[in-house]
C-alpha cells in the first residue's frame, strides 16, 4: 500500500501506491533508540481515474405510486455506481427557477424520488454527476420532465423528510409544501439516528419550517431528537423565557404559519431549578411573539438521546407527550387552543452550538389525521 523513502533518519517520506479499488489505513511504526515508539495510521486512497462515460442519457419515468425515477447507463467497467444525483422543482419544462429538493449522500445514488405536496404544479429536474469509487464526480447531465406534477400523483399527505437526502442549505423563502431553512444546519450520521442520518443545528436561532398554505384541521407532529448533552439539561446555560431571544431555548411548532409566524408550540429551556432537567410549557405564537398558553409547566429530564415527542391538535385541544430511549422519564402537557386552518410546523433552536451542546433531529413527521380537512 505504501513505500518509505528510507527506514531510518529524522524524516521519512511516505508515498501511497494503493492498486486496489478501496481506500485503506496502513500502520507506520516509528521507534526511537530507547525503545519508545509511536504508530501513525496512514489513509491511502487508490489513484483516481476519469469518471465513467454516459452511454445512455438520463430519462425520467412517469409518476408511479407517488415516486419518479431517473434512468441512465454508464460505462462503469465493473465498478460501483456512486453517481451524485440531485432533484429540483422548476416552474416549467424549460427549467425556470430551479429549487433543489433532494440530494444523494453516502455513496448511494438517489435514483428514485418520492413526491411531496410541494412538487404539485412543478416540473421535476434530475441532475446526474457520473461517478464510481475510483473517480471524482463528472460533468452534470440534466433531464427535466415535460409535464408538471399533478395533485393525484402525490400518494401521501404525510410529510416526513429522509435526512439522508435533505437539502440543508439555507433557503429563507416560504413556499407551500416545501421547507424553509434558516441559519446553519448540517447533515450528520450516527447509529442511534433514524435511518442513520439526522440534521444538526449549527447556529443559534436556526429554524426548519414547513409551510402549508392549504387549509387543514386536526394535525399531529412526531419527532425524534438526539441532544449532545446527555444528562437531560439540553442547553449550555439556564435562563427564563422572559429573556426573549437571549435565552437558550427551543420550540416545536404545530398548527403554525411560518410566513406570519403565528400558531402554537411546545417551548422548553434550561432552568436554574435543576442541573439535569428542562422546563416545558405550551405556547401561543402571534406575529413571532410567544406567550404561555396556560400556567402549567413541567420540569423533566426527558431530553436525552433519543427523545421521542408527539404533538397533537385535535379540535381545540393541544397535547404533548414525550419519552426517551435511556430511562423511564416521561411527561405530558395539555391545553385549549383556538381552532385554525394553519397546517405548517417546524423547529427553532436558540441553544449554543459548539460540539457537545447542540441537538440533532432524525425524524420529523407531519400528519393530518382528518382526511376531510387534510390539505390538498
């Protein structure tokens, strides 16, 4: 895997010569005259070659069972297809105003895209960068659908992004059926995360917001969170909700309109009452300003990896339940709300974000249990 310029001396040049198809670590041990030694593990990659040639240009399938697939052929020479595929929605078949909605990660080409409400009325575009395990990505080859997605092509009204393919780039626009990304977010991996992937808040005040302009009735939000602080305190420092945006806190929104910043939330923050718990309370949000929905607060240490929460608004009743995978800690809250037609949701994180302080979301599912008033 490697060659050394010499076996003794004050400096040695290590040169890789990996002739396989996979990168490998090679241990290099340096020993002093007195017997002390250190081992360096050198990461040796194979020599890259040209990207695979496209032998059949990409084409798009018609929508089938709520999905669209891109088909293409490459001259892989027996190697593995690791092409980078991204999907965008465009205003028309000419590709006007493209907005990226899904990307490939983890060396797995995203050949099949699951349609969402935000795709209706838009033309899908797939962008393929040919790649195998011994090449950099090649030039982009695009294909755009000739017809827009119809409402009947979308088979599920449930919204639940797979964070393996989620576009985490900041996008402050509010478009019905799509996600608004505010602040810095990054996609991370972990064995404890749903599907192995999650999205991490990387700046204070970061938000993920789902805009839904269609009227809806009852609504449910399920999420799984993995806080980097594991003892239940969640945030780097305590405070009180009266401190406004200066406090380290978080919101989970439901029956929410991100555009007008109006709806309801579960708000929680670290408190001086406990070194291992957070305070939880239901809030009403109007034009971006929050006020307690009622006087009930719960001091709980449930916020540990992984934390599972369910928020429901059924009629005029708002309920929250939470548990975790670590211990038997649970809590629940309930309050009365004024029914509205809002159908958006999201999260807001104003905690500190250095490694060991932030939070990772690996599941965010939005459902509309009452089909008669579900958004269309």
